[in-house]
C-alpha cells in the first residue's frame, strides 16, 4: 500500500511540475525550443513506460555519476529513486548535474526520461549497477562501452535500442550468467557485435534466437571471447547471411565443449575464421559439415589452436579437407591455415605441417 502511495505521489509530482512549467512558459516572451521540449516532457502522463530504468545498490554517501558527452544534446530529467528533487538537464550548462549522492545504503531505481543519446557511467560507480529494468524511449545514439566492467550487472531487459554497433557494450560484465531471448529483437540495422560480451566469464548459455532479427550484421569479432559458454545453441546465426568475419568469436572459451553442425550454415559470405575457437580447451569434436556452406573463407589461421581435447576428424566438404579447398572449383585460389590445428594432438587426420 505504501509503494502504491509513493507511486501516486511521484505521478502527481511530475504532473504538477508540468502544469507549473506550462504556466511559467506562457508568460515568458523568450521561450526557446528547449523550453518547449521541457514543457512537453514534464507534462507526460506515461513517464514510467517511456523512461530508461536501471536498478542500483549504492553505499551510503556514494555518488552515481553519468558523464555526459558535450558533443551531444541531452534534454532529460533524472529521477534518482530516493525521493530527492528531480534533476533537469535541458542545456549544456546543466551537464554537470548528472550525478547524485545517496544518504543511505539501499537499492534505488534510477529513471531517465527524455532525450539521452549516450550513456557513460563513471568508473567508480559501475559496481553499483545490478539491473537494467527497461530500455524505454530515450533516443540512445550510442551504447558502445555503456556497461563495460559493470561487474555486478546480472539482469538485462529485452529490446535494446536498434543501433549500428554494440562494441563492448556488456564487456567484462562478470555478473551475467544468461541473456534474455529478445535482447536484440529490435536490432535490424546492427552491423557489428564487436566484443559485445567479451570477458563475461560467468556467461554460461545464450538463447538460440538471440540474433534472429540481425539481418544486416557483418561482424561477430570477439563477440563471446573468453566467456563461460559450455555449448552453442543450434540456429544461433540463422538469419545472419551477410556476415564476413567470425574472428575470435568464441576464442578462449575454456569451457566450450560442443558445437551444432549448423553454426555457420547460414553465413555463406564469411571470409575469415581466424582464431574462432582459439584455445577452447574442452572442445571435444568438430562437426564434419561445420564449414560446408562457407566456400569463400580464406583465413583459418589459429582457428582451433590449442583445442587440446579434440578427437576424431577435421571438417570435410565432399572429399575436401579445409587445406584441400584452395584452387578447387568454387573455392578461393589461396587459403591460409597457419597453425589452424596447432596443439590438437589427438586428431586422426594427416594434417599438413603448416596447418599444425
């Protein structure tokens, strides 16, 4: 009942602020576009559904600070979740105000409403972030490195905004163990997932439809490098036909043991698999048809280097091993495989010297 009362009071506060601002602006002859936006923003009734909402556990007398990019235009209000005054940011002179000190150790939900193009969390308060509750509609333009090294982040909302890249967005988030199925459901224009989850060492599994709508993706370089994955789901890259690079995608995944046969079946334009499974020490076998549809690939350098648990045979398409493809009809004239199977001592094939 108390929570409902607080929500009602919060709603009334926003509404009253909007009414007061509208009244003030009607009597202001120098009303600017920013003032118009502020007037509209504060009078919204649906701020809960529009806000970017995160949850933090903050020690007493500690600051949460968002460093705002001075090259971008922010028009927003921040509710710090502790019944303190709302922070208004509508001019560049307000950018220094994107920080708040908490008087008591507790868990707080921070809500940002308006236009907030880029998120930069100051390094010393990154450990306080525990959840991303809702992405809202704050016109994000860049989320590269947004949550990098937020080591206690353990839950992410579905529906991240549709951006061209997510470079290290969740890199080194060691608190992540799983991901929501529809995390990237909106990401139809994304071209790169460079290091997006690199060094998330406790990430054990990923949903099979994670990239279902990522039709324009071109690169998965280092996307899951050094994660805790034990397996990869079937159909993970099913709609990713424009991919050209799987460089180091699963490299250093020390617990990865099994791969689905169709992992790369839907990506015929791949050029490089360099270090794709580099030092995956628990990987016990390679599906024989793994690269059947990847006939344009020219780089397999270190692809399975030091995958010391591998047994059986290497991938074969028809009667062609990877090193036999070069110059054959439908294949590149030259294919590089330096140390592709280096340190894989239990494979039964007669591997050429330069491939081992």
